[in-house]
């Protein structure tokens, strides 16, 4: 599965994988790299479901 390192918008949030940052309403949160990877996997597969096993193998 290919994910991107470019920032992307998810609803009202902006996710910046290179900086491990989530921005919502001008508030910035630094997330652990694995959380960013997990979110990127879910976004890449949306709206298709992904199994727990697949996530474990990918992340």
C-alpha cells in the first residue's frame, strides 16, 4: 500500500506526515509516528474496510 508524505486534509483537520502533526482549528498536535502511519493507511483505503491483521502488517 502506498501512502504519501504530503500534507492532506481530512474533514476539518490537516495532517502533515513529515512533521507528525495534526492541525485542527489553528491548534497543532504532534502525534507519534505510528499514529500518523495508521491514519495514512486508513485514509488510503477509505471507504474500503481494512482488517486488523492488514494494519498490523503495514504499520
